[in-house]
C-alpha cells in the first residue's frame, strides 16, 4: 500500500480463476444464464417451462402445485443468495448478467396462484420481465443490498409486482 491510498480503500474485484462448481451451477440455473441474447429472459423462460412441465407431467391439485412452487421459490432463494454472492466475487462483477437464479425465483413468484395454461404463463412472464427491466420503486433500491442479497431481491420485488398485477387481472378481467 502506498502512502496516498487510504487503508479502507475499496480495491476493484479481480476475477478469480477458481470456480465454485455448485455456486456457478445454481447461479446460472444449470447453464441457462449463458444463453444469448438476454440471459435474464432465458432464465425466466426456463422457470416458466419447468413450472409448466411439472404441472403437465404430474397433474397436481392447485394446492399441491402451490406448495411445490413455494418450495422451489424457497430453495432458489436459500441457495441463490450465497451462489450469487460467490459467483459475483469469483467473476469480479457486481451483478453478472449470467447469474439468472434471481430471475428464476422472481418468475416463480410471478407464477404463484396462476392456472396452468399458456395464457396465464405468458402474462406472468411478460409482467415479470416488464417489472424486472423497469425496476419500479423499491426494486431498484434493493439492488444496493450487499452482494447476493442485492442481486436476488430486486427480482423478488419484480416477481411480487408481477404477481400482484397478474392476480388483479385474473380477478377483474
């Protein structure tokens, strides 16, 4: 350290050669985050397709589908926050675009209470992407949370906005 540097100066993150396999697998949602263009959209589409495939394959009751989706959301958050933190550190980026576990969690939140059909899936997808991209208050402010928390929770907010609007549309339209 030179004399002109403050002892608490922030050093820019330098990409690491090391990759923590489980974290990269979770954060990129099994590689979906490497899709181009728009990895976030690919993550959202993958979440919708997985939800639809599970619902169509197992024909669960609405309650069972809701409980299953809540479990998936919880797992994506519990694993996603530390995975996003690790990948951001190892890549040397604050919010890497290829980290899409946040889009997956947000999209699954947007799908809560949705009937399993292509119209409702498309509405949830479009609304989530709209709110994820525009980040209305306080979603944008949540990005300032530390590391993985900020990466993931702005998309949780976008998912909640999409859920609210989709639910309103189902009830009133």
